[in-house]
């Protein structure tokens, strides 16, 4: 079994808040991340797929194809956007990094499966000190 990881980057703004909470309750729950004027991150997205080695081609999946899939289905929708207001696939969801990872999984899983590999992990680095990993 081969595990292959592609890193992409995107910059985006978001706000952690629940509209049914008061400003005070949002502040208590999410701290500075609930700033009504938004805040941003320089995210790193790591997409790991797994599969058997194609002996004829010498890889489990073509990295160029993985890059194309990630950019077409995820990065162009997130990069330099306000995730709360401009990203259709996040509408109606709390814009936490955890939820972003879950939605990215849901988007990418069928795309990479078409290429004969399985999605293994979505990892998103939000800051140099914080990252999450989602394994479906």
C-alpha cells in the first residue's frame, strides 16, 4: 500500500460564530475568532490518498492529476475568499477548520476514487501551532 500526499495552500477569511448566540456568548465560545470584522489564515491543505502501486506506471496516482482535482474542486473556491459568505459548499455550516476538512473530504473522496485510489486523510494547518486531521 502506497500513501501519497499533496500539499496545496489557500488564504481565506472566516468568522467563528453562531447566529443564534449573542455576541457575548460567541465571544465566550470562540474568543477572538468570533470577531465580527472577520480574521484570516494562510492555510495549508494536505490531501493523502492510498492505493496499490501501478507497476507499469511506477506510482499509485499521478500527482499532476491529484493537483488538478484539488485545485478544481477545492482551492479555487476557497483561495482569497470569505469562507462564511463566498464559499457555497460552506453555506449554513459553522466555519471551523474541522468542518472545512469534513466538507473537503466529501468533495474529494469520489473524485480520487475515480482515479483508482482511496482518500486516506485531509489535514489542514490553520496556524503554525494548530492543525486538524480528518480520516473520514
